[in-house]
């Protein structure tokens, strides 16, 4: 009985909160009033600053170093994902419910 009342009330409260949040974000976005030309100009300025900071071009050595770092990070992510998969499988196997049937004649338990 409590569940039948708690779920609709929770959903209603969540909907009101989401509506208020989206309304606030909409009013903030409307107040910004940014023109696309201003955004493009800012992007050009940032690109120029990056070019100046790196000296204009990125050499082959820096690109190879970045590629090696990305490769190493990808292998680390793969190993971590496989460890998580193994831990989840082990936890699922350990946490499964098993039933035991007792044979009245032999008094042996058979697990299923």
C-alpha cells in the first residue's frame, strides 16, 4: 500500500524538480544572447593562442609520444574492464541461490 502511494508521489516530485531545473536553464540560455559570429571569433582566438603556445606545428616526435600514451591508456582501460567483468561474474556465481533436494531413502542431498 505504501509502495502504491510512494511511487506516484516520487515521480511527481521528480517531474516538478526537472521542470524547474529546465526552466531555469532555459532562462539562463535566453539571457546569454550570444551571436554565432562572436562564438566563431572566440574559437579563432583560442586556436591562435594554441598555435603560438606550441610554436605553430606539432612534430612527429610529439605525435608519436601522444599516440603511445593513448595506446597505453586504452590497454589499461581494457584490463580494468576485464577485471570488472571477472569480478561481476564471480560475484554472480557466489551469490546465486541453490536449492538442495534431500532423498528420503539415501539421505543424500542433490544440488541444482
